[in-house]
C-alpha cells in the first residue's frame, strides 16, 4: 500500500486578544498565544490598538493597519520574537 502524506502549513482562521496576549486559532485545530510585548511596535501599542488586528494573506499573516505592523503566522509559531521575555519579580 502506497500512502502519500501531504503536509500543509497551518494558517490562522481566527485572532483575538486577552490581556496583551495575541491568540491565533490555526487550521489544524491548535490555539497559539504569544505576548504582544515580545515585538517592538506592539509593545508600545495601547490595548485598543492591539485589538485592531486582522488576518491577512489567506491566514499567513497578522496585520495592525494603524500601527503599520505585520507578523507572519509561521514566524510567531516558530518563536521569532524581537524582544526578550520581561524579567519577573522574585
């Protein structure tokens, strides 16, 4: 029996924010969250500005029009952040 497996990169089908965390629902059923403050422009944005995120490029990118910021879904899933995690108080 010859079985061919076709791998398809998951893309975003929904996006929302909770307490400065951006959540993405992917086509493969996973929900992925990342801190907005790990990106330079997003870290300076207000909560209202962050909520204006849209899915673009058929689910391959996130776009904040008013901030002129674009992130690839693959990049955030891979952990390609611009800023380190903030230090937690001991």
